[in-house]
C-alpha cells in the first residue's frame, strides 16, 4: 500500500469518527453537535481565505457584541476566534509581507505595550474586580490591537470595490443598530425590536466619510446610486435617536475637503453635494421619524434641548448637568489611582459618560499607550500616502480621526463597541488601496489624475 493510499484511509477513518462524534453530541445538544460537525470545514475556510477571517470577525461581532453585557459563552468563543484568525493572518504577513507592511511595523510594539498595560492594570486593580467583567471589557480593546493584523492581511487579497462596499454596508447596519438600540432605551420606539446588532457611533462616522468620497469618485451612475444608501441611511439613523452627540458625524464632510489629486473633494463641489443631500434629507427625515418613533413630540423635545444649551442655559439641561457631575466623580477616582487606573473589570458604582472613563479604567499610562498606538497608525497612513499614493481610504481615515477627536469631549471613543471594527475595516481598506495602486484590474474608483484630466 502506497503512502497516498494510507493517507486517504486515515483521513476517511478520522472523518467517520468525527461524524459519529458529532451525531452523538447532537443527541444531547443539537447546536453543540452542529458546531462540532462543521468545525473542520470552518477551520479550513478560516485558514485558507483571509476574507473569510475578516467577514467572520466583523459579521460575528456585530451580533455577539451587540447582545447582552455579560460574558456569555458566545463571547468566549468569539474571543478564541479572534485570536485564531489574528494568529493565521499574522503568520501570513510575516511569511509573505506585502510592500506596505513596512509602514505599519511600529504598530507591533505599540500593540504589545498596550496588551501588557491591560494585564498590568488588572493585576493592580483594587479588590472587587471581576475576571469575567475584565474579559468582556478587554475584548473590545483586543479588537483594537489585533484588528490591523486581520485587516491588513485581508485587504491585500481583496479588490477596493469589494472592500469599500463591505465598509458601506457594515457602517449602515451599525447606524441602524444604533437607532434601534437608543430608541428602545428611550422608550419611544414604534418598532417591535430593540438591540439586534452592535450599535456604534464611530463606525458609521467612518463609513459616512468614505461614502461621501466614493460618491464623488465613482465611475458609473449606478455605483453613485448605491452610495446614496449610506449617504442618507447613516445620518438619518443617527439623528432619529435624538442623541445630540451624533451631530459630530457631519464633521466627516468638511474633513474630506481638498484637492482632487489628493483623493479629496473640492470645496465648491462638496458644498453642492451637501446642499442637495440636505434638501432630500429634510424630506425623508420626518417621513422615517413618523414610522420609527411612537411619541410624536420626541424630536421637538430634543431640538428644544439643543437650543437651550446653545442659548447659554446649559445648566438647565439634564444631560449637561449629569455629564458635569460625572466629570467631577471621575476626576475624584482618578486622583486615587492616576497611573494604572482601576483596571478593566472593576465595578464602577456610577455611570461615567465622559472621556475620563478610559483614564479611570486604564490610568494615564494606559491612555498614553493606546494614544501612541493610534498615533502610530495615523503616521503609517500618512507615510503610506506619501510613499505609495493617496486613495479614498486615506481620506476616509482622516475623516474618521476628525470624528473621534470631536467625540472626546462627550465620551471616550475607546468604549464605543464599533471602535475596534473600524480600525480593522480601515486597515483593510488601506491595504486594498495600496495593493491596487498602479493596477489596471481595479478601476471602479477613478484615480485623482483621471478626474483632473477629465475636468480641466
């Protein structure tokens, strides 16, 4: 018997035993048996295809992380899945590094430093810290660290048109999820569902900035028509909740302004686009609001609260007064443990809706480390644009930076459930654009030089 024949016999025997074991488990727990049965196929796909790893992490996380706040079995499995996918992608990047990998190399050391700070902050946390809560809260930070690994690996294997479409779809789903979640929290929803998927502010902000750029640079009319969906769905979904902080996503529009050769939109054309989109939005918004909101005067009440703050009577606004009190309480906690904070997993006895929440949990050392990580990523984006050429992905990144910086006075972006996903999707878009630079196989987005030649 030859070696290939023995290998086939061994593989067949293993397969039979595996199927029998899956059938046996199904008798006790159908879901567990099904999962065990498809595990080899899923493992093969995850190892073989980088885009499967990314879609699995993003798609699975949209539902797993959008569920309850406890450390469920689904979150544990999801954490193992993230680690497995990052291990495979990291090995591929080391074994066959793409040309642009040099720009992102400093992220490795910043990621290691931040992971060490997370672990150190838990060890130094006061009594009462819960390991389960630590695991649940740290999962979002793990996504920030490992997201670029999976994103860079998947992006180089995917065409920009596919990547950009995936970002637009994910951002729109996150915006709708945000609307469903917050309308249900406020008790004004007219819909039969509440929190279904992950709700996020920064992820729709990134997708909104990218949609503006791609609407301008798309080649065909039907492609522009498709980008109208996130252009209207994202802002309307965010505004219908009555959450005033969501207004910062509109800062993504001026952030993409600039010269065409830099993959940006000229000011005059951007103003025309904003005015035209705003006119349509004014018509669509009340129609959608009447469908999703059960309380007729809800939006009017929220608008009056905004006018109250703008008129200089912020102290009379309940939200503003509560946020001011939270700042004071958080500052008091920071003064007791400023360096390493209280650690992830420490039960904070009150709500802190301010940027100081990150300092309370991670200390100034942890915040400085994650700020260094994000600064290194931004530097990699800047260096790659200068070294390999600018793209819509580069422009969308800087729009995303503007959105998160504007969000800091109102809350910490690090606690946004979609922050890690945004980092992953952004690096995927950058890797795809950098790989496609100079390639004639990817022509769904007009290079800036073609637009200049056409319009001069």
